[in-house]
């Protein structure tokens, strides 16, 4: 259960709804955007920033997704690992090479 309530995305201004719909078509159903929607202006800026990373990247998509999954695994974020592992598969990494559970670090 999220610590911050999720909002009804339909309550957002139309330009933001349009941007979210475009992102939904490209990446799937919104998740974190339902929480970020409490701050519509910031959500718009984050969507622009993330879009610019995808459009103007110096790295190939597969490499970007490998980085995101690696960092997500290190941070034990199963949500991000799951979402981005799917994108890795779409970018050509065989499912047999995907380990979709975060690695738990031993603490001493």
C-alpha cells in the first residue's frame, strides 16, 4: 500500500492528461504518476525530463534499461525491476537471461 494516496488522473489538466496518455501508449499503464499527480506541475516536468532521456540519449535503449534494472535491483525495488525487465525483453534480451527479483544485500 502506498504511503501517499493515489489520485484520479482524470482530475489533472488536459495537457497533462494528453502527455500521460502518450506515455501510457509507449510504456504501459501509469503507476507512480498516480502519486506524483498530487503535484501536477512537477509531474509535467518529470515527464518532459524522462521523455528527453529517451529521445536524446547517447546510449542505446537496451543499455539504458540494463542500467535501470541494475540500479533497481541494488535498491531492491521489485516494482521498477519488473517494469523495466519487460522493456529489456522488448529490447532483445532473452527472458532466460532476465533475473527479475532484486538481489538482497547482506548487512553486517
